C-alpha cells in the first residue's frame, strides 16, 4: 500500500494549480482500495463504508458506483448518502445520541438503524409505520487492545448495550409492538493491521451473537481495518483477512445471514494527500521548527493519537534533521509531529500522505477562522 497517492511532480503541479493548503483525492486509488478488499473477502460479507472517515461527495459517489453500502452517524451523513439515490438496504444509521428527527430521516431513507439501547428501540417502536427490523449494538467485554481510546476499549462506554445486559434486553424487546431485533452490531477494533487479531475479534462477535439465542439476519463486526502511517509498518494482509472470514463463516454454520464490515479509513485514507507550504523556520532552545500554513485546524489526528501522518518534502533532498512541524494557530497544541526532513525553507511544499481519512472533516477547521482548505477530486 502506497503512503502517497501522488508522486512529487504531480504534487507540485496540483499545488500550483489549486493553491495551498489543500486536500487532493485520487479516484483511481479509492477504486483500487475498494476493489482489492471486495475481491479478497467472501461474497456474504457486505462492505458499508464508514462515512465519518471522509464524507466528500465525489468519494461517496465513487464508492456507491462500485456497490458499497454506507454506515452513517448523523443526519448530515444520512442526507449526503440519501442524495445518492441508493437502492433499499444500503444505508446503516449508528450513533449513541440519535435525535428523533434523525430517526425519522433514517426511516424515510429505509436505513437499517443500529439501536444503541432501550431508548432507541422504544422510540423506533413508536415511529415505525409497520414491522421494523433493527440491529442492536453491543459493547463487548473484549476486543483488539487500543493504544489510544478511540472506540472506548472494554471499560465503561456510551456506546451500545453492555454485553452482560444483552440477554435481558433481548427478552425485554419481545414486548415491542413493531420493532424486531434482527441483527447485532459490535465495534471492537480500530486501525488494526493484523489479520489474525481481526479474525479473533470477529470470532468473539459470533460467539456473542450465538449466546443471544435469537434468529439474526445480520452480524455487523464494525470497522477497524487498518492502514500503515509509516514505511516500516506492514499493510493489512487482505488474503489472510479473506481466509479468516471464510473460515469464520464455515465454522458458524448455524448462521446463514450477512456479515457486515464498516471500513472507512482503509478505503479512504490512501487516496488523499494534504499539500501545505512552509511559512517560516525557527530555532527555539534546541528545537528546529518549520511553521506551516495549516495545522490541527486541518489535521487533528496527530494531536489525538500521537501518531503523525507520513510527510515528504517536495523537490527537496539531502541531509535530514529532526524537524517539529507546527501550524499557524495561536496555541502550543498546534503540532503535526516531529520527523527527519531535509533542510526546509519558507515556501517549500510538504505533502502529508494517508489523509483521505480523518483529515479535513476531523480538523478544527473553524478554530481561529483561518481559510478553509480546498478539496480536490482527481479522476
């Protein structure tokens, strides 16, 4: 998996054409990511793109044309996906704090609601015009260990029904007039590149589903398919992932429904590059700074996770030095990481790779009212 969707020459040309800072997304890379995953996994596995990774409309349209379903987590995401004119059954709606108007919109679009608890079930029972099949999200006791708490780990969580309460709520739901729980939703991994760990987590989800003791149409194992952010990191082995999923379905022959995965980062990250120029260089008490046009207002992930995006200096080579990349915001939180880079000068162009996911829409775009970067779709 390439860390940068464009080579140096193309990055320079795109920056000259569109100005900086900007996000540029490569359609061919997005298609390749989807098709490589689709071809590696069993037909019974549905791919529902996690829109939160990047809701850019041309990207959504590209994935829809390839046959993707969509995992939405807000009314804004529902509206963007709804405008694609998809057939029935290709939209899922998740989130721990769904408002009534959002549930109404989801029902109008024919979305499969991932209910987070009794409140969702009760309100859907009142809103549904007839029998309504929903999935119930369960917060498990186990899963892939996180370096940073992104999905909540195994402790207390705002998401879903605690695993130990599952049987009780399934029994209670039998009293509902219209709502029928017909699937389970468990999200227990984040940016995991080890196919065996993912396979083990999905096995845990199937064990949980079997213990529920009800007939299921769907088992949604959430997202978590990871990508490398460093040349030393290995990419996810899709062949191993596909074999593991096929084994899982064979071993659980009691289940004849769909298995759903919600890749967001895996599909979107590789297609994006963030282009930004150096404004000034500074030495401060032993630290070498390059201060850029954009910072955490455009790329918040390094601050949240402690891991930088891959960075390259366009048309610069030679000896490197440890350089701390700072943004233009009036806060010392505005740091994009420290890495070995060639000697930089004001005006130099940097490219940040893997920014097609959790880039533009995760940034603190309106903080300090700096200009909003352009988003460019390249066919």
